[in-house]
C-alpha cells in the first residue's frame, strides 16, 4: 500500500542540495544588494565567507582560500590550467567529474607526460599507482558514483608533486587531511546547501610556490589567472573576486556557515552525514531489490549515496529498459511530492542517488524508504504487465 507519512523535506538532490534546517527567504534579508561587491560592505561579506569557511573546515593558518567563478568546475579548471605541465601528472578517475579532469589534461592541455588511472562506477582505481614525484589530480568523493577515498594515508607526506583534490561533495562532510593536500576545491551548493555559481579554491604554501615559480605554455583566460607578474594575486584570497558574484548567494552561503557553527562545527556536520549513510545502510541490508553502487563499504560516500537495483528480473532487462525503470521510480516519487531529483547522474549506471549531506534530516530519509519500496513495486508491476 502507498505509505501515509511523507518526508518533511523532499529535497534529496545532489546539487543544489537541501537548504539547512530552519532556512527561509528571511535568511537573505541582510544581503548587500544594489551596491558594488568591491565596496566596503560587499567585500566584508565576501571576506566573511572565506574566514568562516576556513574556520569551520579547520584549515591550516598558512593556507590561502579564495572565491572563484563558475562553481567547483571553475575552481578546479583554474588550478589545472595554472599549475599542470611543470612536471608529470597522474589523474585518477572513477566517475564523470574525474573523467572530465582527465580529459582536460589530455585533450585541452595536451600534457606530454600524463598518466590516467580509471575505474568503473562503483570502484576505486588502485591508489598505490599514484606517483608522488608527479602532480596527482583526484576527486575525494565521486559525486556521480558514490565512491570516495577512504582516507588520505595513500598520499605521500614527503611528496614532490602537488596533491590536487576536487572535494566538492566531501568538504564539510568528510574530514580532509590538510597535511596531505596542496589544492582543495569545493562549491557552495553541496554540503551546506548554498546556491550555485561560486567555487572555493584553497592553496597550501607548496601550491602558492608552484604558482609563483611556473608559467604554463598556454594562454590563460582572465577567470583562470591567479598570478600577476609572477606573484599570487592576493586580493582573490581577501574577498576581491575575479568576477561579479551574486550577493544573494553570498548571503545564503553565510547563513549555511553560521548554521554549521551553531550545529557544532565540522565534527557535528560529519556526524550528521555519517548518520544518514547509516540509515540508508540499514534499509539496504533488509531490502532485497536494492544495493549500494559502491562495492567497498570503506569507500562508500556519506553524501552522494548511489544505489543500484539488483532484483533478478530487473537485471535481466537490457540497459535501456533498466534506465527506463529507474527513471520511472524517480518520476513517480517526484509526482507524489515525496522525493525530488533522486535519479542517477546521466552518465552513471541506471539507479538512484540520495543526497545524505549534513542538511538532510535522517528522519526524512527514514520516511522515504517505504516510498522507495512502494515505487519499486508499482514500477516493476507496470513494466511486467506492459511486457
């Protein structure tokens, strides 16, 4: 039977993600609108985002943190175009965004000394293949596969190359070992539920040294330029953004950061996300038609929780039919107002994806599970009847 109880918040999208509990448009009332972001008040708002972010993430004091255009993608590509080519590079990819960074290095920058290590959705490549005398590019958490690196122990503490980490769906939900990283990027629309269009770029002293000592052989668009005259453009890391930011989005980001601090900081955010994964794991364990896409529990994401349908009848369908069935489940639940945007990413295998970041309440996930069972039964029966 159709369940009676619905989630209080049906937003389970993996980006933009659910707003923090208690959010309303009232949260934006103090936005610095109609004035220059370069003015005193606008710059103070941007600086507040930088300082609060560094504090919540427990970032080392000698790191730089700046706001970049074009979300996490802009932050990642700005650093790839600025530092790669100084030495050999290894790119690790196990889902669509990692594959994009590999394509950038291979097809756009045309690096002469490049190695790409790939793994199928649901798996990690052999991390020991990374050579830390080279630059290494990787995602901490594969947003479209639900697979994350289990820790930072595989990253050499005495590395010669740079450790370049796309952490957009990991920051604020997973503990990042800053001493093992040199570049970290993320965006506002993930774990803290901010609005899109802005990315964050964090640089270690080693990354700054590379930027100031190396000039890439290709031209750099203005939005990628992090140095001038061989020196870091310090203003970027003090609230002087490269392009004009949305001050509404800035205010929204400040709300999310304040909520994170009031909730208990990084440890509390991680606990909330891990609690959501644990709730999904309990449901999966007792549900025969579904399983995690991530094969290794140690590499299972607590934010982008990707699921595959393992029912024997469903597995006997062709790929197009499997995609159709998974989409029907997502569509049915959206129509019921129970869950929005839970379909697998367009490049990923057929299945479902539930966001488990800190802004999602565990009680909402628990209310969703009976609906998932109901929707699967409805879709399976309908497809079998049609066949």
